[in-house]
C-alpha cells in the first residue's frame, strides 16, 4: 500500500487508536482491584477522621476494624434493617452511599471509643463547584457531636476547600444536634455572627457558598436520621 496515500493514513490511524484503546482497557482492568482497594481505604480514613483519628493508608484498615464494632442500614423510621449488618467493604452499610437512589436504607456505623458508644452517619450535598460530603460522629445520647470530617470534589483552594481542614471539622466537637428535645441540626454562620436558635460553627471566610452548602447538607443529610437520633436521645 502506498504510504503516501490517504487510505494508508486512515488505516494507520485507526489501527493505532484500536491498539491504544485496548492497552488502556487492559490497564484499567488490571488496576481495577487496586483502585477499589484504595477507594475503600480512603473511605476508612474519612470515617476515622470523624473520630478525630488521622490514620495513614497502611494503618487505616486495622484502626477501622478495631473501632467499628458494627454497621448496618436503617429505615427512614430509624429501625435497623435485618440482614444488613457487617463492617467489611462488601457489606451493605459500607457499600451504600447516601443519596444513591437505589439504596435500600441509610448507613450507620457503630463505634466503641474512649469508653463511649458513637454512631457515624454520612452526609452529602453541594458546594460552589461540585459535590461536598462528610461524616458526623454522634455520641449515644443522639445529640452530642463527637467529631466531624468533610470533603469536596472541587471547591476553591484557600477558600471553600478549607472545609476539608481539621480546623473546620474540630469546631463541631461537643455541639448539640437537638435543642429542647427537638432536632435543630448545626448552623454554619459567617465568622463573627451567631445563631440563637441552635448550636453553630464559623463558616469559611471567603467561602460563603460552600459554607451555606455545608449548612444545608447538615440539615438535610442529618435530618434523614432524625428518627434514629431521636430514639437514641430518648433512651
């Protein structure tokens, strides 16, 4: 075939595209298990940070296994769904993401730490540029926050992205979700302002929309667990 012809160029380009596509597909499949394992470790690290524990990738799985005593799904009414218990990545609670329309319940992680029983619940919402999420650890009174951790997909560095810093999450420790026996959530306010109706933390300076997103995420995501937390609170 004439290498100077258009036909040769088209065939050569097509063959190269196929070879590259096959190579990428093979690489993706070869690394898929490793990718999933890394995602699971990252999730364990986030759960641990909500307990005020910073664990490296090499120790996250061990610390998670030591502290998380049970995990399961609950109904909107706050009742445990039988047959969903288990703490491994393959079990229903760990593999269920809050907001998934196909989810069969709400995930809850039970933790034993510092002589306390703590319940971790996930959160998801929207910031300025994309998804935000987090984990809230609540003591067994159903109201007192033990710890919190937040993440984001693409908030502005130095501004909204500061929600992922420990200094932001640490503000939530000791705050109360219930006020006068009623679910109130936690407010995220502009630095220097107050909220007389509920406990509050300072938002991110210059990250107003992201802070508002966290405030709404807390109200909506934690609100889904209101019945569950209310039962803990009453007990």
